[in-house]
């Protein structure tokens, strides 16, 4: 049996120009936050980081590096774009669908650009008892975010019109003793009751 | 820029017995290897490298250490499951996915004492014959991943990792692998799938017991962060001495994480079974908030069954059986199992009389509906149904029959799935209905429904999360 050839997006486009199902479901819609993130680009730095991550796994098991590579992409470019999925697939020599299935499963991977400051508020029991819903309401009120369209499964991220802020509910951030807690980009903050929301955002003004 | 002041010099409570958390919150402690070496760090690794691997396993078996991740399976026994005729490489994985709601012990080990974990992993890898070990750390700990990678580099530099460690001929590499915010990755076979770069669908056991067919179909040992740290102390004290800590069959210390409606929430490292709920919640946590009374406690992470504070239990069998009030229950694996719940991961969530149980139930079912991996139909569909029914209970549009329907759905998930997530999602619902059926049914009556403004709040929350 001939080995299945990797089909990349360019080929797909050439073969069936009107195939947009993938794009509809996966492609990252542009948000007001997009302007804070550079467009996806394969740089030498990214290649070097990828090589060192792939080196962590046995040479015949490079598929293991899917998550680390996606983390590198998301850290730099804000979210996982279609182009980056193709790049990861090519880099690991696997079919793009194997990357897509990972991106669409894990809540940790974003499919659209967040704001410059992405706030993840813990929603789970101890934090909810500590007032995380009030915190979320307050954050939305301050930043002018409308969460009417938000959907915990399909579209968890809401971005403010200015693109500076975005919010999302996260499941248990594992600091229940200091509820309510949230993550701002990669920084962890504990004991953030609704009245501290404004101070929290202000502390990032010059960041 | 983070506002967490991890090293705050908070004094441990007098009833605590600090082993793993000895350096947590300690004045003048930092995460550097130099500080760790000052206090006799990596001595136990050197000692173990001079022993036979079998002797290390025997020592851990003698200690009676039970896994601290949730199931409480004896660690030494798990290590012994690697087939003796094995010729494939062996892997060790540290499960740092800590995602059980209510649990926050591993956070402090990973952030404040990374070398303790690395030493424990190195000893354990030597014992089971692993030359590559992975730390699977949850995505929500970005700082810890950086701290760990720095600590690993330091340990490399000092010759505690890498080729020919301390001249013993033993090689070991440890790598950090970040997850991506999925609760199911805490399940060991799900974690292995995730480490292989796939969706974390748990594997069916048998035949896929990790000790025989784990990562890349090679023998793999998956241990919790806390369990691996205990290995260092077992070697330091000797298995014979360690087993004297705690109570029979529940040896050692464990970290209890208390959150929710108490005056002082936090973590307490105690000898297993030496502390009762009364001592924990009144003496150590300072009792309920002013003007409130304790109502219910979830004793071991949100998937353990809820216990009412005014219950009493029959513990033990035959002549040894005795009636114990809730407050006199010691927090150990066997007693809590006998009380119909479990010690799980040590996450104690406390609720006082201000909490509506339908609201609590609703929050829990939202969590499990969000985190079900979707592999098995009963769990995928059932967790969503439970969420929808509990939405109705919480916003006051349910009928009394809904409580029965909810119970039926829960029992249709329990025991019918590949991994234990099915039970984890069904148990809290079953227990809540068992213990608070009257309150839940009363919530469905016209006069007890939420007042209109509360209901608007509820609906806003339900549509958003």
C-alpha cells in the first residue's frame, strides 16, 4: 500500500478551491486584539526552539512534540493559526489533521487572537464561592467586554473593542485556598475580589 | 510580574508534621540548588545510587506509601508491576497535572521546592530503571515550568542528572512537558496519550496498564508530584521508620488543602489519619465564618462524595465497628472510604449554611460537562444532561421529577466508562441527591425559587460559562 501523502492546505485549496469547512471551523477570525500580535512567520528563533523541543523525545516519536511546538507558536503569535498548524505538521512530518485534533481538543490552545492582556478567571467551585463571577462581571464592565456571545465550549474568549483586554473562564487554576484567582497572560494573581479588578488591570498599564 | 509572594514565612500549625512542605513558606528559602544542597540535598540520591534498585523498591514497599494523586494505590507495588522479562526502555512520568478542583498542594512544591521533586524523580527512575523521565505539568503553571527547567539545568551542571550520575554509571534525563488545560490529562493513560501528542483519550485497562504498556507502548510508571517527593524522605528515614508515621495501612504524611467557607483556608501537612474533621476545620482553619455554621464538606477533591456535617457513620466491621460522628472522622484513605466517600487528592472544600446546594451542584456539573473528553457515550452525553438538568434546578425552572431524572442519569454513567472520569462526574451528583434530596426538591417548588433578581443573575451566569 502506498504511504499516504501529507496533504497541506495549499494542495487542498488547489484541488477544491471552495472547501471552506476547515476554515470556517478552524480559521482564526480576526479580533480587535489581532493588532498586538505579529502574523505567523517561520523565524530562525522559532526553528531553533522547535528543534530543541523535538530533541526531548525519542527520534521516532517526534509527534510527542505537538503540544510543545503549539505552545511556542501561541506564546509568540497569540493563537494557533492555520498556517502554524501546517508548519507544525510539516515540522513533525505528520498529517495536519493530527495537529488540528489537538488544537480543537485542548482548551489551552486559542483559535483566535486574544487581547493584549488575556485574563483567565477561575470558575470552579471554591473560586465561584469566593466571588469569581462578580470578578468576571466587573472585568467586563471596566473593559467594555460583551460576553453575550461567549460559549464555554466553542468560543470561550471575549475581546474588548479596543483589543487591549480579553477574558475567559478557566476551570480550576489550582489555588482554591486563595480564591478567587486569575491568570493575566502568564502571571498568576490570587485573592482578586471584584473590588481589586481595576487595580489589577491598572498594574499592567505600562507593561 | 506576578503578585504572588510565595515565600512569606508563614508558620506551620502546631498539629502539622512537615516533611514535604518543610521548605514551603520558609523564611530565607529559595529555589536555587545551592540552597537545597546546604540542607543535605541530593544526599539521598547519592545513597540510593550505592544501593541495588530492588532494595530501593523494597524500601518504598516497606514504607507503605500510597499514591497521593487520588486513587491511593501503593507506590512500591505499582513499581513492582514492570514485567521482569522487559527489554524495552522504561519511562517515569511525574503527574503534575493537578487539576482536581479543591487541590493545590503540588503548586507549592513545584514553585518553591523543585529540587526535592527532581531528587525524588531521580531516585525513583533509578529504582525502576528509567533513563528518560518527563514532568507533565499543567498549562496553568507557566511560572513553574520555567522554575523546573532552570532547576533541571542546575542539577545537570552539578552532575545529579545526565550521563554517569555521580560516577555510578546511571544515566538520566528529565524533561518538562506542558499540558494544555485539560482535566482528563490527570488520568494516567490520558496523560500518556497527551504526552504522545494526541488527544488525551484514556486507554482501556486491561490490557493497557502503563507498567506494561505505557508511553510508546513501553513500561511506564506514572506518579503524582507529592508521591515522588515522599520517596526522598522514605530513603532518609528508612521504610521501617516511615511506616510509623500516620496510622496502620495509611502511613506517612499528607497535605490537606482546605478551601471554601472557613476563616483560614490553606494547606496543612499532617500525619495521615491523625487529624479529624473537628481538629482540621475548627482548630487549624479557625472555624466557620462569623455568624455561619458548617453545612457540608467535600473531603477529597470535587469528585469525592459530599458529606453532611450532621451525619454519623458506622466505621469498621464486626466487633470493631463503631459509630462515629462526622466531626470525629479521621481523614485517612480507609475511614473516608468506609464513610462512603474518598480521601482522593486531599482537597477539602467546605460549605456553610449560606450555600444553596442546587447552586453547588450546578457548578460541579458544569465543570464535568466541560472536561469530559467525549470518548465514551455515557459520560459525554450524561455529563451534558446532568449540566442541563442542574441548570434548571439552579435557576428554579425544574420540576420535582427532574431530581429523579438526574439521579437516573448519574447511575447510568457510573461504572460504564473506560476511565474513572465517569465515576468522578457521577459520584458528586449521586451523593448530593442522596444527602440533599429534600432541599433540591424544595428548590423546585414555586415559593422557594430564587427571587427574581437572583434568578436573573443565575441565568446570566449559566449562559456565559
